[in-house]
């Protein structure tokens, strides 16, 4: 899922200095699950802003901010407000900005990554959406996302005791994990082959990506 | 040896091809365009080593470029090995710089991953890693052997022009001290498959682990396919020894060396003595083609180490007629 965390309160207040009444818009999907921008967090942030006397706050949470079909109730509420503070991920903020062209839309969250819930209050990045998945080669551990240098041909010299040189206290070496996994599967020979350079045009380097599915009704 | 059988014709390649025990040095370019320090360091290394590595923004700190420093060394009569990391440039910039280096007379290149930018003075920088060091080795190899860029285009100005292959002697790094240990030899084998001519290892203090790594290297016959230069960094002081032991990823300094550095009246002299002992151990090891002496900010002591190890004078390689 998409994992986000709330921006520092002063940064949020900084957006709102010129506004009297804002719509604080939560999202019921990923950011609800990661406790960053769901109904509960909307209530908490709304209270903070009201108590601090920043502005009047109208609270509302929709099922998914990344999909226009869930905005039906939002239009009337937005009409009463002079700005929207979105607690959705960066996708939600951008769709809200597109749907309300005459209103400033501000992000209340920093969208961090697509990741795994490791347990209460902990998430780790797992996928960079590179658009050219190689997990089948690397034992289900992604070198693009899990190696700090996205190396395709094995660990750099900075892997020590299973940890990454860039953050030896907290970050595991992705290549140690690939090695452990392939060794357990008795597939270490996979690592003998030189992995060719990646085609980065399939990732964001090719520009914002688009998927069109005519079978679902999209125009080609 | 005639130029026909040489890949690049560099002094380093000739020394290794002739079976001499090679010595390479290292020169860290300055942190400004004041090049007087290059003059000074170059004089310490002159006649002491067969070629000199020029680091490429090492530890992710901005410095005078390795290629520019390499050209300055050529003008001073020393042979450069330019280091090139994958951290700061994408494949377009890397290939452009290889052509540029070649046009400036540079013929040795060391292909590296690059330290993470979090270690340096621009920790908020975006790193590149478009390709990795193995892919860079393959790219330089294909430029030399096939006369093509990574995209497959031939390296020539027009369809009617001659293909001008940049004939580089290709180096890589090997770190026998990083983890996972078993992958270290696999990674060397990959670099050999990609076309590397020589490797320089991470600095060695843990000779037991290095010996075990070399045993695995020989078991796979890799020492017969690539020239292995054993990396050495003399210990200047007890403080440096402790720092290397605790703070540098993939470097393990045995307690025996720490005790010797601590007990010595003259720690610097003890560090040099240890280094010379290591050179003797390495010369006796099958498959070691030379040493790579990384006297970090201590280039002034290189003559003492090389002489103490009996590695002087350095061989003077004859060039055949008509060679540049």
C-alpha cells in the first residue's frame, strides 16, 4: 500500500494563513490503513487547527481520493470553503486539485513509499513501481527498491553483517537478502549471469506513465 | 611485447603482461582548482609506481575531476588510472567522459560503484546508478573490442568515418571483506565475464580472510583471467587503525595490528613495517599480480614503503616503434 506521514504542523499552518475556512479532506484507503490521513487523523488535525485558531475547519473523509467517482459529496462542502487541505497521498491531492480548479489544494501529508506493514507503527519500502519487474530473477527481493544504489549485479563493498553502508543500524543490505533467499532456494547460480542495464524508459524516466485498457472501455 | 597483442598499450598493462609484480599508487585530487598539491603528490610517486589511480569524488566529496587530474599527471610524465563511479553520471555522461579521457591520452580506467552520497558533503544529492560497475565494465569493453556504444551505435563521426575504439585497459574493484562472503567471488567472476583486465582490492588488513578469498578465486581459475592487485593502506597512527577497524564498512583490522600500533614508540614507522610485511606475504601468494598502494594523504611515505619492500627500481617498459 501507499504509506504516508503527516507533515510538521507548522508547515501545514503555513499553508493556511490566508484562509478563513478550509475543507480538511481525508481518504479511506491506504492512508487510513497507515494511520496518516483517515477519518481519525482528520478529526485530530481538525481539532489542532481549531484550537490553535488557524481557521474554521470542515471535516470530511471519502473512500478513495484517487478516484473521481467518490467525490460526489465533496463539491457542496468545498463550495463553502476557500481552500482544501488534503490528507490523501500525493495522488489524492493532485486529483482534488484537478477537480477543484478554482480552489487552492494543499497537502497535509508527505507521501513516502509503497511498502509493507512490518507490525504496529512500522512500514518499510518495497516497490518503486519501476514498470519492469525482475522479482522473478532475484528471489522475490527487489534490488531496485531494496539496494540503496539499485545495483543489478550484486552488493557493493559496503555490505557488512547483513546491513547497508548507507544506514548500518536500520537498513538491511538488499543483496544480502537476495543472496539468503536464493541460497535457501538453491538458486545461487542465477547470480553468475551479468544482468544487463535496465530500461529506465519503463519507469518515471520515460515521463509520467499511462495505462490504457481498451478491454475496459478506455480509448487507445 | 608488440602492440598487436596489447589491449591498450599502457605501462601498467605492459608491466603486468611481462609478469612483473606491479605497483600502483593513488592520488586523491584536491578539493579546489589549486593544483599545487598534485605537483607535490606526483613527485612522491614518480618512479615509485607503474601507474597512479585518480579517485572520482571519493567518499562522495566534491573534488577536482579524476579525468582532469589524469591529464595533469600525463603532462607531468606519470601514467594515470582514472576512477569512474556510477553514482554521479548516467550512461550518456559516462561514455562521453570515456571518449574525453581517451582523447586526452588516458588509457587506464577503474570502473566503480561509488560510495553512497550520504558519506560526503552533499548528502541531499540525487544519486544516479543508471548502470552499475559490472555493466560499466561491459560498456568499456564493448567500446574497446566492438567499437560500439551501449546502444549499439558504432563509435565514429559519420558512416564513412573510421571507427575509433577507445582502447582502455579496464580495471575494477574487488572487496573480499564485504558480505556476503560467498557472493564476493561470484561478483569477481561476473566482472571477469564482463571483460575486466585487472582488479584492485579493498585495503587488506585481515590476511586470513584475504587468503581464504584468494583460495576461492584460484579454485575458479579467476587469477588466470584477471590481474589481481592487492590493496594496501599503511596505518599512520593508532587513531587511524582504530578508525579503519570500527568505522569503515568492509574493513577489519586484526587485534594483533592494533596492539602493535598501540605498543610502538613510533606508530608511523610501525605502520610502514606492517605494510612491508604484508607486501612480502602477498608476493608469496599465488595469483597476486601486484599491489595497489593507497597511502591516504600519506603519499610522502610511498618511496619508503616501495623501497623497503624491495620493489625498486620499477621496470622500464620498452615501447615498439611507432607507438604513442
